[in-house]
């Protein structure tokens, strides 16, 4: 580095030093970056590609599974095709699966290990494992919904029904309720949306007059508790009015079910559907018919093929909030990429 003297006006002499860059050729940042394997022109393209990929992933994961909770007792778990041998007392399933309940790659179920697997009859075999299970309404329901609205994509069934249970056993905080909530929340771990609760219960409450008289109060509270704990105030609920019962107070329970006044609750009437010889459980074909009835009730919440405008005002607000957040995120990402595009050359110095 060389020193030199310069004279300012007035006779003052200053000592200065040459800049270390003096005499060096000016660097070309494009050429320097090219020597390292890239170019400035490629930088914005790569960033935009990452932006598009990330945006696609966010949108694709938003509504990838439509989840339905199946709860109640034996007719929800499914006894279609189950034959009781009166001589031995052993119940066996005939293994007959109607076409309407056939497996479908787009229909999954959450098994007892809380893992999603392809659904097939008996859907509740590993949940209501103390009883012999057969055909229930779940598969017919799912297949019918997808036939009418294939754009739904994937349906996830969460079986929780246990045969022979009283409504008091489904009270919030008790074992059956807690088990259902645990499974419902587990179903959301890797994405999806709970679309509805499918509920078929009450046969056991026909035995006792006190239970039948308090049924409406108890089941009404149960529905509200489920909505509160799932943080879904207008969760659609599809309830089945009894076709049969274990005691003499069937009509008391049916009237309680048919007269419940609750927003986003639909009640389908199973009265008159064919029963097995035991006079309590629905036959296979009755289960298929019931599943389709429940599907038609649910489809009342899906007025169009646009899934972003279905189910309830609460759900619509959630979707709108998601979309707003998404576009705000994209705007910030766009501004950040624009900043990098213009500022990147200065980082080379």
C-alpha cells in the first residue's frame, strides 16, 4: 500500500493512502456466481418454485380426509348377518357382504391401534370385540356419500359403538365417552375434518321406565358435550330413531329421539326395517338401507360440490379464515422473494 501527499487549498498538506482495491478490475457478480454454479437470473425462479410447491402442499393437506364418528350400541356396531345358535349359545357372522358395503380404497377406518386402514366389514370388529360383529351402516353410508359426491375424496370412519350400552354410560367423563373422544382426536393427527357424528343408541334404555323418561335430557346433553369437546358448536349429528328395543318402553325412547330440537341435527327413522330373528338387531339389507338413509340425511348439509361452502356457518367461517390466512401468507412470501430478487446482487460484495 502506497502513501502520497496532497495539498489542500490554503497550504494544508494531508497524507493519504491508496485503497486496497485501487487498480483492481471491477468484479462481475453474475460471472462470480456463475463460477460457483448458478446465476442471479436463476435465483428468483428457484424461489418461486419453492413458493409454488409450499403453497400446493398447504392447500392439498387442508381437506384430505372427511371423518365420521360412529357411536352408539350394537346396531351401529353392526349385527347384520350374525346368527345365534340357540343350542350352543354361540353367535357367528355369515360373512356375506352386500355390494353396497364392499371395500372401497377411498373409505378408511381408524382401527383399535389408532391407525388408518382400508375399511371393510365388520367395521367395528376390533372395537366392540367382546361381541360378534357383522354388517353395520358405516360402509353403506360411506359408499353412498361418495357415489353422490365423489369430490369428497377420502372418507374416514371412526367406529366407537359398543353393544348393550345405556345412554348414562356415554355421559361426559365416563369410559365410553372418553374412549370416543380419544379416538376422535386421534383421527385428526395427520389431517382431516370431522364432518359428522353418526349416532344409533337407545335400545337398552327401553328396559327401565326411569331411563326412558330421562333419555331425551341425557342424549341432548351428550350431543352438546360432544360438540363442545370437539370445538365444533354446529357439528352435524345424524341420529337414528329406534327400530327395536330390549324392553317395553320403545315408543317412549322413539318420541324422545324424534322430538329433540337441536340445530344441525337430523333424525332418520329406522322403524319398520327388517330385523333378525332375535327381534332386536337389523338384518344385513336393513343395515344397508339405514346407511343410505343416514347418507342422504348428511348430504342435506352438502348443498353443492364446493366443499368450502358446506356443513355449517361455523365451518364456513373456519374455511374463510383459513383462506384469508393463506393469501396473507402468500403476500408476505411474495414480498420477501421480491426483496431477495433486488437485493441479492449486493450480497456478493
